[in-house]
């Protein structure tokens, strides 16, 4: 097989990727970042639905480009006999098949796990869906918004006393994609000793539930129902955003030492001496009053001033960065988290996100390969199959 | 070694876990859910800092219980000579060491990766920190709130036109924990063929940047700066919460067919015929007007009525569930996502969250083991070391 574009621990692993839009492609982007070769199998004509989701630039979907770099593309009609043979030949060489259709779709295509495991006993079959392959809602469709709402995530996100809002990114999809990767990697690890394939079944709703462990177990065990939390932590104080002279900053001073340092830096060293602010539990009980007291001090100076001063004093704090500021953050840059792809034939490049998993033994990829055009790698993939048969 | 409590693909893998509070313990909880044996090494006296974070029940921290079930605990003072020998003996048997100290702390203890890799060349050393092991902010402390603020996540979460809020759960920690698992599993997979250890370096900020791929790449390539998004998707319409007669519901009808179905179900079949609502792009341009039109229709009936009707019509929709409702959701129950631990000696049990990764070949764990008391497994761990020496 052709070399994968990234040097990483999954070198030599081939992923056949039927997934579309977000959860599945985010998973396979992550696997490509770890060194796997990812071959996208797309519907002829239109390809991955994400190719039609905006915003667009020079006719390309940025939504698609951001999660499909470092991949190859071949267009195959799984209901066409010739294409189907090509797909089966690819399956025979693949380590992992990824799909995110609704449960049942692959079975109706004759490509369900029950059939494939007979023909390809070493294959890892990884499926992501809204609700999973079992349970009363299994065959219902879901999208990020639906699982953010149904998991309770929206009910605790928003202004205190205000309406629920959605976390600003599609955490429902991204979390499911990440857990799908975990299942795939665990199965690959096991297969190294058993030579046996595996079924991995991940539901977006389940993954949101996993991320909701704190409010769910807290309510289940105490009966105290949480609502939208604003910027505050549910039990640690002070741990929220505060107003300054010109904007806001966040401060996380969750233990007594940090609170004493904070009180000193704000010129109010007496605060920890007051009974009402003397422990995390007391500060939690008087969280509104403490907010007033701290904002009184913080209103004297600007956010930038305070961040310099508090950081020097060892108090965890930071600005509420807007997206343009994030791109300029020296730490983000130093960690190679913002990347320009290699140029396309027309010389254009895209900005994409780096791999957040850093290894001691593998160099970071300097220039990710831009997302493929639909069917871009047909020739090389068919040639690979021909020479290896 | 003693059997791990969960049957899964990581059977036989031993994790030595020095991590505290959230990102690290969430990672090792996930690994335990995949079949690994996890031994928490805690500070004598107080143990994991999370043991002091509320809410509390019967003197136990629910915060701690929710992310430390299925683990063992031994208290060791890494500056004490005898304890240090025990720790080294455990290291010799471990496959993975997990820590989430600030970079440099383990080096000062003489337990940094550079030293350990000489003594334990097969060891996988997995470190999670706020900013990672490199870059100008490397040695600064960070907590969830800080990375949600610095990554831009807060800047796009909240009411449209309103103030930034924090996603309701600590996605900064949970995401870092999940990526840490990915790095560990990829390194374990590789080690199966190379017999070589690995360093895994994960930063909370980097992981939030990875989850921010859509707004960051969209802004970097278009220059359009996003603000708080309310419940809306940034480019797909309709895809948000709408008011009904009694509350709200979410609807995700992102393509033309679903929009036509939705218009029909709402008794407004003419909507897709109108030029202004005729495509996703047009609907995006007229998103406010469409909201008014849809809410006019939705205000006629209750959320429950609409969900029954729209679900029957195949339109993705759902309630904005509160945490109590989530616990009763039949799909969540059917997927075994809410679990009662096995009883403690005093007969008490805790509610914890199930494993969201389902495998074809492994049964689900019926009763997770409750989180350990500090040093609960000292005797069995020391006995294990003695018999195997």
C-alpha cells in the first residue's frame, strides 16, 4: 500500500471510510493524524454531503476541507456491480471499515457486520449513529443539536436563569467521533494478539451522556437539579468570568492557597479571614456576594493589566479569547495547532488544525495534504489493487 | 496480576495512575471501561484532590466517585524511600504511567520520561497538562475554565448578542482525557509490534483547539468572526431551538427534503416554494424570518405533541431535556448508560455512567466497582508484588 501522509503509531493501518458529514470524518481525520491511511469511499456525483455545507471558498466547502485533509477519495456506487467488486477488493486489504449510516442501512446493502465478518474475519467494523444499534430509538435520525438537547447538555449551558443554548461547536459529533476512534484503537490493539476482527458500536447520545457524567451522577445521587450555569463551575468557587474595567477575564482559584494569593493580588488580603469566604464550601455558599466583592476590585483595571499581574502571582486566569485572537496565541502556534496545507495544483492552501496528540518518537507533520477532490485518487487506488492481486 | 473488573479489549493491560481531579482520572476511567487494570497511586493522607470537591454524600465526594469507579487505590509518598521502591516495583509491571502534573514536576521527583525510559524501555508515559510540554506557556497552570476561555469556545457559546458562557460541563478536561486515551491506545498498538515505549504529551488547550476546528478554520479562511450562537448551527438552517405552546424543542431539518417534510407537518407546505426559503443557503440568509414563521406554527401546540408528530414524519427533533428527564430516557436506559455500582461494605451504592463504547465480542459490565477508599488495595497490591518477585 502507498505510504500514509503522516508518520505515526498507526503506520501500516488502512481505514476504508464510508462516513459522511461530521462524526465519522472527524474520527478518520484523527486516525489519519496518527499515521493511518484513510480512503474515503464517496457517492459518485455529489460525494460526502459535507461538500455541500458552507461556508464556501473558491467553490470548496470549508466545512469539508477542515475535517478531510490527509485522506484519499474514490467514488463508488455500492449498488453497481463493478464498483461493488472494487469495494470488496478494498475491504480485503483494509483493517477498519468506518460508517455512520443509520443502523440497518449497511445490512440492506448486503454490507452489514454479520455478513462482512464471515468474508473478512480480521476486519474491524466501526459504526457511529445517533442512538446506536440497540434500544427503542435505534432507527431514529439524530444530529448534534438533537443529542445536545436530549443529553441535558443544553439544559445546563447558558446564562444563569436564562434560556438553554448549544455549546458553540458540535460537541455531539466530535465526542462521538473521538469515542469511535477509541473503540477502533482498542480493537486494533486486541487484534494484534488475537487476529480477530471486532464490531464497534458508538452512539452520539451515549457519548454525550458520558461527557455529562458530573451533572447526571450529581443529580442522581443528590436530587438537586442543575440549570444553566453561566460561566461558573458547579462546585468550585471562585471559578468563573468576572468583569474588569474594559471587558471580562476568567479566574480559576479553586483552593485556599490560590484564593489567598488572589485576594492579595487584588489588594484585599482580608478576604480569606472572613468566615463567609474561609473555605471552598463557604465561598460556594456566598458565591454571589464574592462575585460583587471581586468585581469591585477588578473594575479598577483592564483585563490585560490584570492578566499580567495575576499570572505573575501564579493565579490561573486568562482572557475570553475571540477566534481571531486564538489564531494568534503564541502557545497555540508553538504547539503547531494551526497549519497550512500543502498547496493544491492551483497553488491554493487551506488553514487546518494540527494533531493534539504529541508523541516522543514521531515528528509532527509540517504540511497536511489538502482534502481530496471527489474521486481524486481513483487511478492510484485501482492501480494499487491491480498490482497487489 | 489480578483480573481487571471489566471484560474488554484492554484485558491484561496495567495502568499506573498518578493523575488527580479530572482530565487524567477521566482518561483512566475510560481505559478501565475498556478492560484495563487501573491502580491509582495517591498522596497519603488526603489522596486525589477530587476527594475534597463537592457535592458530598455520606462523606464521599460524588465528583470523585463518578470518575474513579473500577479502580484500585494505594497511597504512596514518592519522596519516601520505601514507598518509592514500591512505586518502582509497580512501574516495572505497568504498561502505562499516567500523570497530569505541570510539566517539570515529575522530572524534579526523578520520575521524568527521560529517566524512566532508560529503566523501563517498554513503558508508555502519558502526560496531560494545561498547555503541554513545550511552548512559552508550558509551565503555567490551567483549568477547564481557562482553556474554554482561551480556546475561543466561550466566545461562541451563549445567547446571540449576549455574554459568553461556559459549556455546562468541563469539556476542556474531558476532551483532554479522551485524547490522552487515544494517544495511549495508539502507543499500545504500536508497542505490540515494536516492544518500544512511548511518550504521549497532551495539552488541554490543544484539545480544545482540535474541537474548535470549525470556527477556527472558517474564520482563518474567510475572516468572518463568529460570536455566541444561541442554539443555532453556524451554517445549516433550520437547525436550532424553537418555542412551542408550552416550552421549546429542537429541530434539525438541514436539507431540502427534510425542510419540505417539516413545512408539510406544520401545515405550511408552501414554504419551500418561496424563493427566500428555497435552499439551505437562502434559508441561512433569511434565518430570522424563518424562525418567526416556524414559531407561529409551532406555538399552536405543545412540545410533546409536536415531537410525536414530527418524529412520525421522520423529522429529526427532540426535547431540551433536563438532567432528571435524561436519567429516565428509555434509550439511555436501554444502552446501559446509567449504572448502579456494586454495593460497598455498608450496603451503599452510587449511580455512575456506563461505557459509551460497545463491542460485539465483550459483554457489558453489569455492576461497576465503586470508587476505592484511599489506600483500599494496599494489601492486595503489595501481596501481588511479593509473590511475583
